[in-house]
């Protein structure tokens, strides 16, 4: 199943309320989201540094979305907590358009 926007929104709202984190994954691709400072969500998407199947050429697509690539790290950015729908849209876009994840693969959510 492809990334599910409503499940992502519900999970982001849960992690804000519980001051927690979650991992969204399809196959070996993943995006993590965590409540960081009050009113803020920190997101990380796996990069070529941690997954050899992620093309180094994807950096420009992530930069256009406001993500940064730390040296030897993952792509990351911060959102306002009130942006749950935008976070969900971005996560769906990352899986579908950037990673090109298999829509038939299982969409997994792990709440931490």
C-alpha cells in the first residue's frame, strides 16, 4: 500500500500530543518525525549516507522541499506543529516522487 496521508496526519498529531516520535517506512526507505522543541516537528529522510539504494542525485529535490543534508547524515528539516497536513503531503511526496517507492509495498508506521 502506498503512503497514507490520513495515517501520517493522525500519527503526527499523536506525536505532538505525546511529545514522541514515529518512523514511516516503505521497504528500506524511511522518514522519521519527532516532536522536538515546543511547537516544532523535526523530520529526517534517509539519505545515500545510510542507504546505498538512495541516489546521491536526489539532494536537489530535497533542498527544493526545504531539507538540508548534514555531512554524513540524513536529509532533515523542521516544521511547525500546526503543519501536520503539510508534513503528511511532504512525506507522501518523498515516498512517491523522490524515492519512487513501490506502491504495492507495505506502508509501515512505528510509533516510538
